[in-house]
């Protein structure tokens, strides 16, 4: 039976050998102990003896290199024929089994790649001070370090004017931040932010927790860090910037906590931003609605009648055409007067509020407005509004009259310049020609941005709406 | 010394077991199937066999880097030995020791040792425990000619004599310390000359003659058991193969003629001739011994190859003993 | 439970005596420990009680002494073997590192070595370079060993008792200059757990980690600093291997500053491992880098004039502690 002749392993560190020359000719007999070939490994030459007898059938050639254990020849028994194809026999032992050294109980923290390449001077802050500053919402830029090399240490934070204890509002998103070994000490999740935002914040000593994140995904971006810094620079440097008063701990154990995320969060952010950024105030004006009531009754005979809100939308749209200064928005360049009138209509939905838009409301007849608002309201409640339906409004109308409200102070829907609140349709008493007359009335509450127009034009605009409502037939 | 047939056949069997195991290990190593170092005992079988046959299971031995022979002679299990050489979890040391640290504490084999001479102090400790316990056990330290030059050996030999311990120092003088001839590393020719320096008797025996080795061992062990203290046996022997592995890689440091000369006095074949000549055994019986043991070797190789490698979660196990008291 | 004043040296002695009383398998061997009672008097009176077969005088053969312990331990006895000076660990390093520490592992768990190696380390007695070293860092680097270093008599008795009962090779280091230190030590036999540190002094401002004689110096430094308004927490490691990292890290998380103090050479001393672990586990709590107070990078000098600058003391320790609290720029004008 044929025996494989392998490249032998002649030393602990030998991994391969090169055939220098065969010492036995092809087909010749080999006895036990006969030197069969001469090999070279690690610059050392050595003869290799055979451990068995047989007829040599060479497979490897002079000059070829083989790994230890690979077949280089076959020793045939008497009568056997050489196999046609050389059988490759790599070393059987799998040594890779024990290669992975990550054993249980051994911790191998991986070093996270740290941002590098800052230009300019760095503020040196001890890890402890950094952690405490984040917890307390302290802007490290304001802290002068007294440690070696100007390092900010915890004691430097203690000596600042006392800041109100804040709780960083819980974030809905948790970001998989790679850190070396230690977990965030206070148990707060790290602020979700882009890498670029972190680098810029680190360079400027900005606390990411104080920066308003992008409302769409909740991440602090480089732009939001920049915006925050610009805001701070514009603000009085002596006074602390009027940052939002962060929510404090509940005064009792809450029955339930609703997170400020999703639609609720968006509304919260937009409404407070609106009030912060604009100079809003509200005027109220009563509108006589007898004509509208009668007009509505008449239309109702032919089919579904427009709602009172539809009348107001129509009236407001026409008023905007006549008073274009209110169909505007404040941009970095200034007050932009917009050509097209798109009136948004506030619709209450489950857990929130949506403001779908009636496009080109000033060109639509009342009937068309009614159809549109009906479709939008249904879609809003069903959650099937498209982006087009929500985009591009230049003015908003919001009604609380069905709840018994007469007047209120609606908040402008950014980036509009004004919003019209619609109160309750009510019976009221007035004096006409010395007689006490019962009329149908509702109160319009107009909130406008004083940066855009002053009180007089706003009042005139509102008056125009009241006038339009007095002549519903002209609403088409 | 008159030995029974059983004792003689036992001596023979021990030697054949060692020869077959070592030859198999050597072939596997050359086929790149055994990781790491391997130091083969081929040629020296008479020493381990002769000495271990004079011992009980609870007598202890310490060994050298060339330790397979000692473990086999003391009754080591082929399967577990082969598995250990292949680094498998079924090996004697669960794959964590390998050839150089192979051991069987139940057989009193306190391990092969990778440090030359380091076994002797440990054997002294075992002998100390034997004397302390007064149960009549003895310890044997195996070591080579090279080891007698290292400090640990001197300390052990001296301490054993100073404390009068039940120990036998068994020197396997194969005339080479690794790749250097013994004659270049010491000024004396016979290791036995050192024994008197420590205050113990010493004898030289022909390490290729298992009966001579056994006779000397029986005497030395009895002496120790009687409480008469240490003694040294210097067995002149020879290893056929390289310091490690089988064939030599690199410069030839031993003349072929020398190797051939020693092979003429092969401990197994010469003993077999004597057995047959004296009518103690027959060629057939001897061949059967070989055949049966060859089968055992094949079974062991298969067992080892089929055995699993240790899992990585065993890496940190057995660094320490957990307290149970 | 009755206590009385006992010296560090006699606390060791009592631990050995009580262990030998309780267990016949316990014996001691070493140079001059039998008839002479040990060069430091730590084995006084034991041979008279237990006989020369159990308290054994050996030749001057450190390798064989450790080998004796190994062979006896693996054969089932419970040896205490003594290396007169810690420096001589180097003479026996093969038996300690390559044999004792590894036998259990190399044999796949079948061997058990309930071996206690004891030795005396430390400087300050003009014993010069080869008789004054603190080499615990070498030993702590070896898996399979345990290393214990008591700082006071009470701990010495409890820890030595634990070492003898421990089924692993343990190295118990005595400090030569603590031998005469006295303290209240219970008469009855007791054990302190290995691998558990003790908070010797609670404090707020900085965590001082130490062991051996330096622990006592650190406490003196802490008293000095208390007068300066610095409140130190001082931790006595007691066991060096395995290290009680948890106690140290919990303390640093509270104080935000750490100083490791040891008599061993600062470079590559145990303080380096402790500092690395502190910064791994408590990075975000550190107000300053972890400081290490240790000996300078040279052999121990002979002349007292030099040795006094070599060995840390309460003064140099206090200075090291002040360093981690330093705010050099405090008091400068601030802009906001």
C-alpha cells in the first residue's frame, strides 16, 4: 500500500522546506533510513531519511517549497502504480482553534477614536469637571481653570455663581456613543449630536445639552451649535443668556408622564419658539354674523353648507389680498411680502394639532374652500395628509368657538406673521336706532407679529375681515 | 539478582510501551501533527523501566523535559498521553501542559519539567513529605547529566542528604546536554563522583541493561525506605534521536558511528535476545507483546485525533484553587 | 474575645503556632528558623514546641527551599517556607514563578499547592542594595500566585492565618521595620479574608492607596494634611494579588483624586497597575491624574544620608498628596 512522503517538520520553528535535490531517482527503491532528498529551510540544509520502504514516486520538484506535512512524494508497494494526479495533503492539525484570546472574564476595552486635529487653543478640563459641568448645565467657556496648566477642575465650578439645579430633559433618542470603558456617571443618556456638532461644541466650550436640537430628528447639528453661539454672542454678555427655563422636577409623584416627543414635542418647540422670536400681541373684534347665518341657511338647502370657519377663511383670504403686508414672513433678509395666499386651518387630532393648508384660498369660491377644508380635516384626523397639505401656509385660522370660547390669544404658527382665532357664534344684544336688537355675533381674535405691522394696519386688516363677513354673497 | 519471569516480562513490556509511544510521537511530530516541543526517550527505555518497576504507585517521581518515558514506565495511559501531546482537552493536563508538563499525580508522576534540574528540588519536597508522613513512601528524581551542573540540583542533593530524606537521585547520563557533549561541560567523567560530595553513596550502571538498572534501583529504593537516606544511580545511556524531535536540523553534533555503536546495544533487542536464550520467553510471545501494544498505540492516536480541542472558556480555569474549607 | 498588645513579629509567630497546633500537616522550613528562631525572631520558640521535624533548619539553598515546599505541598502537606530576605526571591525565582505558580495550571487542575512562602522586605536599615528591596511587583505579575503585605499586627495575624489555610501558593511579605510595631491582637485564632482592602481612614478630598509600612506613613501624612484642611481617605490594600480594585475605585469616585504610595521603586511598581485600573474605571471622576509616590529609580543606597531620601515618608507622601489637589492659578483675576 502506498505511503505518503511528506515534507517533515524538523524543528519547532520550521514551517516550510524547499526541495534542493532528490537523492533517489524516480522509480528507484528506498529502504528504511535511506536519505531520500536534501531540503533547505531557514538557510539550513538537511538530508531527509525515509521511515518506510518503497518505490519512490516523486511529486515535488527540485526548487519547489512545501509546507511541513504536505506530500512531496509517494512510496509505492511492489506492483503498485503511481497515481495519475498528485494528491495534496496539507497538514491536518488545525492550529487556529486557540487563536482567539478573548476569554471570559478578561475585559478588553476598545479605544474609541477620539476627535483630533483641533486648531487653536484648547480649554483643558478634568474629566470630573467636564462631567459635573454637563450635569449642572454650566457653560465651560465661562469657567476659568485654576488647576495645573489652567486645567478646569471641579472646585472651579463650585466657585461660580450658583446656577439653578437643572435636570436635563430626557431624550427620546439614545445615541450609541463609543466611549472608553466607563459609563456616563449620572445615568443621563448622552446628548444626541452629530460628530461635527461635538467637535465644534468642544472647541468652543459649548454644552450640548443647552443647544436646541434639530426638531426633525432631535440631533444637535453643527448648525444648531453655531446658531446657539451666535445667539449668545448677540445677547448681553453680562447677563446669562435667556435660555429656556428647563423643566423642573414634578412637585408630586405624577400619575402619568407624557413624553415631549413626536407631535407633542414638535408643538411644544414650535409654540415656544414662536413666542420667543416674534413680538406677538392680540386684538379682538366682534363680527356680526346675521348675514352669514342667512347665507348658510340658503346654501344648506342645496347640499352640505360651508362651516362658519369656512366663511372666516374665505373672508380672511380676501382680506389678505387687500392687505398684503400681513401675508408675509420675517426672513434673515427682512420682511418678505408673499404673493400667494395659502390659509392654514388648525385641526385638532388625537393628542395634538395639525394645520393643513388651503392653497390659494383667495382665489377659491366659498364652496371650493368648504370642500377643501372638509377633505383636509378628514385626512388630518385619519393621518393621511401629504407634505404638500401641510407646507407653505402664509396665514392660519384657528377656531375654539365650538368649545364655548369667545376670545383667546392664539399663537402665531411660524413662519406666518399673523393668526386669526374664531370664537363662539352667539346671540348678542346691540342698540340700533335706539332699539335693542338681538344679533348673531362672534369675536375674532387676531394675533399679529408687531415686527411686521403695527396696531393700526392690523386693526384695519381685521376690520376688512369683519366687513367681508357682513357680505357673504361676495365670497363666491 | 534472581528475577521472576513476571518481573522480567513486565520490564520488557514497559520498555516496548515506551519505544512504541515515542516512535509514534516522533512520526506525528515530523508530520506536523503535534504542536510545540517534543523530547524523545528512544534508546533510554531501560532506565525509566528499570527504576519505575522498583516503585509503587504512591512513590513519587519527578521528571525532565524528556518525560514521556517516565510517565509510560510509571503506568501512564496512552490515550491521555497522546491526547495531551496533541493539545486536546482529553489529555492528562487538559491540553494545558503539553509534552513538557505532562503528569499523572495519581501515579505519583509529578510532571515532566521544562526547566533543567527543576524537578530535583520538587522531588526533595516529595521525599520530605514521605518522611514526614512515615508511610514508607520514597521519591525518585530523574535528571540528565546536564542537570547536574545547575544550582537547583546541588541544592536539592545537598538538602536531601542534610535532611536525610528517602530519595533516589536517578541520573540518565546520555553524554549530551542538548547539543553539547557532556565532556565539554564538566571536568569529571562520571556523575557518580559527585555523590560523595553531598554525602550519599552512588553507583554506575549500564543504562542499556534493564536488569542492571532494576537491580540498582531496587537496592536504592529499599535503602531509602529503610530510612538510610539518599543515594545516586548514574545510568550510562544514549538517546538515538535529536535533543528534540527525531531528525537533526542543522549541524551534526553526534557522529553517526557513535549513534550506530549505541544502537548495537539496544536495550530492548538485547534483552529480548537474553529472554529467548534463557528460555524465559519466545519470539512469538515477544512479537505478540509488540503487536498488542502497536494496536494500543493506534487506538491512542485515533482517540487523540477524535478528541476535541479545549474550548477558549477553559483558558482562565485552574489558575487558582477555590477554597472549600 | 480578649485582646492584648502584641508586636507585628509575634503576631506572625502566633499565627504560625496556632496553625501548627490545629493541623499536623503544617510545617515550616527555612534558613535559621529552627534552633535560632529566625533572624527576625519571627519563628522564636516554635521548634521547641513542635520539634525539629516540623520546624526545619535548611541549608542556604533558596531554590531547594521553595522546591521543598512545592514537593511537600503537592504531596498533601501544608508547608510554610521562609526566604530570609525578599531580595532572595530572585535566587529562587524559577521555583516560584515557573514551578509553584504554574503547576496547577500546567497539570490541568489536578495539582493543589497549599504553599505559603514568607519573606521580609523593605528598606531603612542601611542593609544596602541586596537586602532592602520591595519586589512585590515582580510577584504580582505572575498568574497563579497570591501576594499579601500586612501593615499592622492585627492584620498580620489574621492574614498569615488565611495564607496558611489558602490552597494556592501565597507569598506573605513582612516589612523589616514593622517587626516591633505593636497593636491590639486577639488571642484566639482568626482569619482575615484575602483579596479585601480596608479603609483605614475615611475622607473626602483624596484617596490614598497604600500597603505595608507606607500605609502607616500615609496615615501620619493624612493627620498632617488634616490640619491644612485636606481630608484624606486612606486605603490599606492588605492583599496585593488579587487586588481589591472595587474598594479603591469606589473611593476615587467619591473623592475624585488618587495617590498610590509604596516603598517599591516608582517605575513599574504596583502603583502603575493601580493607577491604570483607576483611570480605566473612574476616568470621568478624576480631577487630576493619579499620582504615585515611590522610591527613585536606583538600587537602595547604603549611606543613611542617601537612604533617607530614597524611602518615602510622611513628608514626601504629604507633598505628593498636595500635588493632586494643587490649583496653582486660584486667586488670579477672573473674567466672566
